[in-house]
């Protein structure tokens, strides 16, 4: 079932259900797309119809962040839980390893994807990472060719939003993978180049505060979070 949060239709799933759906997509013909919008991205999509349409045409739309879950609650259509992109990705790695699904990692600064690959192999022994490339390319065609030549069946696209969504949908028909997911800064998270908040902060839904303290230049972007909450309140009041 989909839940509409300010125009973006999210799958109302627990983490286990998200992983089940991801697994089902591996068995589905053609390339399926998973997106993981947080509230900043939903706020962008309110004002960008084309981007919103892209998000809504993904096979799996996961609520990455406490803000989206709060927004859904304010709108009186609660979501079961937050499904953080990086946690979903970590779950999928184990499934790829069990099934022998080759995975390609695209994105991050040079070297980050390789470092992430090393850490991922430790998390999911037996995982086949068949290729990596950084996210700072000028031409897309050679990147698509390299992914196809690697024999990848799964692809993590970590270029930040909306670049990663545009890349996935622009090449959906050419890419010979079964499953691809847009995962923002997740490769930095796996690589350890950007540390994740401590567990207690994640539990208290304060991951955004940790990121803000670590990277104060995100303040402009993060101001979209209160704007998003205000927009959901206004929508609720207007009915
Ligand atoms: N990035 C990239 N190519 C670009 C721009 C960004 O590979 O042209 C990477 C960047 O190195 C970072 C990620 O995309 O690893 C974006 O991270 P951010 O935390 O901004 O993404 P979010 O998850 O917040 O969308």
C-alpha cells in the first residue's frame, strides 16, 4: 500500500517487508528502481513536478528519515516506520551475497566506492562486487557501458538527489541490471569517510542534528526540514 506524503507516494513497509520487496524485484524482468527520499527531498519534489513524477514511478519508495515519518503522522496517514536507505542497503547486501547477485557501486569521491566495497564484503561474506566507479564523471554513456560490461545484476547509485534519480531513470532501459537503488551518501557511510550518528542519537531521531553539527554547511538544505513540517501542518489544517 502507498501512503502519499506531500505528493510523494511511499511504500508503507517495515524494514523486513522492504527487503522482501527488494528480493522480489530481483526476480522481476527488467530494471526496477528503488528511491529513498528524506523530507528535504520531498520538500524539493513539492516544487518540482518532473522530479516528483520520477520518484513516483519507482517500484519501491522508502521513507529515509524521521521527517517523512513525522509528516505522514501529521497528515494522519502514518507510515509503519522509517526505512533508512543505508540500513536497507546493508540488508540487501546479505541477500545479494546469499543469492550470488553481482553488485556494482557507483558514486562518491574517487576511492570511496572501493573502500565501501571492502567494508561491504566484511558485512556480507561472499558478496560479489563486480565493479565500482566514482560519481564525478562528465559523460554518462561510458558509465552505463562499464556497468553492463561488469555483469552487474544490482546497482547502488550514490550521486545525491536528484542526480541519482535522473541517472537511474535516464538509463533504466539500457541498464541490464535487475535492481538499482538511489542511496545518496550511503557509500560514504559504508566507507566510514562520513561517520554515522551514534546509536543513541539515531534512537532519539536526532540523526539530522548530528549531520548538521558535523557539516554546518548543510544548514541551508536542512532548513527544508522545518519547511516540510510546516507544509504538512498547513495541508492538514486546510484538510
Ligand atoms: N556525489 C557524487 N557525484 C556528484 C555529486 C555528489 O558522487 O556529482 C556524491 C557525494 O560524494 C556523496 C553523495 O553523492 O557521497 C551525496 O551525499 P549527500 O549526503 O549530499 O546525499 P543525500 O543522501 O543527502 O542526498
